[in-house]
C-alpha cells in the first residue's frame, strides 16, 4: 500500500545518472563525489503516484505541442488547493504561468523597477533574491533579520529607515522564510505591508514553501496579499507545486497578480524574454498533485516532523556545539555552528572534508549567514542518521584536538 502510493519515505532511491544537480553535478561544482549531498532544495522522495500516473497517461497521448491554454480543470485544481489549504481564493484572471519562481522574480524586477532602483530583502535569505537584483543592475538593500534567543525577528524600524533612505521601490518577501525557517505572523506581515503601502513599495511575495508549515509546532501560513485589499493591489504572489510535490524539474509556477496594469506589464516582459510557453508536463503534474496529492503531502510532513525531532534530539544529546534553529516552516534546517569558532571558509572545508557532507554555506544567504550552514532534511531517516554520525565524529575529533 505504502510503496504503491509512494508513501514509503524510508526507501533509499538511487538518483545518479538522472541529470540531477544534487547527484550528477558534483564534479562540475568542484565537490568530491562521496559527500552526502544535503543541499539544494529538492527531495529524495518520489512524487505522489497519482502525479506519475497522470504524466504516464498524458505521455501515451503522444503529442506534446505548444501548451498555453489554462483549462477550467487546471485552474480549479489550483484554486481549490489554495482555498482548502490557505483559506485564500485567487481569481483566474490573476494567474500568469512562469517556468520558475526565480524567473518570476526577475520578470517582476524588470517590469516594475528601473536600472539603479533599490530593492529590499531580509537576509539571510534565499540567495537568488540578491543575484536577481544585482544581475538586473538594481541596488540591493538589506534589512537584516535579528537573531535573538534562538529565533529570528524583523527589525521594522530598520526596514522603514532603509526604504526611505534608499527610495526603495520593491520588497521581496520570503514567507515561509528560507533559510531561517520562520513563518511570519499576521502581525509581522501587517506591519511590513503597511510600511510598503505608506512608502509605495511593490511586494513580491515568494510563498513557494507555504505548504511546508508545521502545524504540529503550532504554525500557520498567512497569504500576505490576502490580508488587505491595498496589499493585493501591489503584490505579486508567487506559488508553485514544485517544492510541495518534488516537481522542480518540471518548471511550473502559478503567479497571481490582481492589479491589471502590473499583470499586463509582467506578461509583456515574459514575452520579451521569450518565455511565453509553459511546459506540457508541468500542467499535468501540477493539476494531479493539487487534485490528488493531499494525503501524500500530509504523510510526508508527518515524516519530516519526525526527522526534525530526530535531528533536534541527536544534536541536544550528542552535539551541543551545533544548534538547530527549530523551523516553523520549510524543509531546510538552519544550523548554528558558531560555537566551533571557525571562519566561514574553515567551516565550509570542515563540513566537506572532515564531516563528508555537502551543505549550503550560510554566507551564501548574505548578511548574518556567517557561522551557519543550511541542511535539507527531505531524505530517508537512514541517510540523515549517517550524515549526523559523520558530523558527530568530525566535531568530536576537532574538539579533542583543540
Ligand atoms: C524561497 C524560494 N524561492 C524560490 C525557489 C526556487 O523556485 P524555482 O525553482 O521555482 O525557481 C526556492 C528553492 O529553493 C526557494 O527556497
């Protein structure tokens, strides 16, 4: 039953020779091939069986021509998912498809700001935010998150001051937040939203991790644009099934833009970039996932909660030098290694060479990333056990030798 529904998350699946960036690009990225790769945010689990079946059925049709008509059934699947899981009712005319969220962020930047304009982000944050801003020759403004008492808070005064000082035009919100794992509260989002309205700042709300909010730890995702009509009117809400159902390689994102002028300009920029044609299988997989993937996702989240509890227990008991910032959302853990007293470069080599792990270096996420590493936990528990034991041995060896 479990394996038929792809609910056996303990199964170790060989992903080599699938053109996987995680498993097949080590040499290209200058990494030894024997590291346990717990970095890039895709999962080592099979997608729900219903998604695979729907793709098989579609492939039997045999014709894979241009696919750019959003059917009622596709839209209903997306909308019903949002209503049921996030109590949000996006409208069909708001929907624009893009091949990825990062692509949507770049299109938003190019549509709604000019070269040299300032865009604010809350680092440490998903690194392509900064890359997208800089590569489009905009000015990166950082409102650093504040790390206190083992969690992260927003400095709202700094946020407003930086907006005013830099005449910020756009804010890229990450909610739930990668890598620090915060799920921003209604109060946090309202404070941010009111400041954006006050200073006429457009918001790109990246909510790709919305389905990974841990209710078991008392958290709930709030859709930013749904809080007030004036937020909706200035927000580009980025959603996708790619994280939730492990479909990133299919490149299907559903971007919702209620403001018609913004939406039409966004669409024109997509065409200018030659990105007008979505992926035929992306449609199929997205619809099947939202129609039939609920119980798979529920089982997966329960498995991930166990993984988090296991890692938390292991660190507390055996590796007190490494502190887990307990996530409210996302499947990415933010680990504080500062007690080891290593520079960022030393920490990176320690993780790779001594612990045999491939994690994301904290510094890649910008200000506040020093001393941290990001660990993906969407693996069978046996893989995480092996990884933690390797880390344990490396830390014990280091502590013994210093
Ligand atoms: C916050 C955030 N946004 C976007 C993405 C990437 O989305 P896509 O593959 O659709 O560009 C990720 C992937 O990890 C992410 O964490």
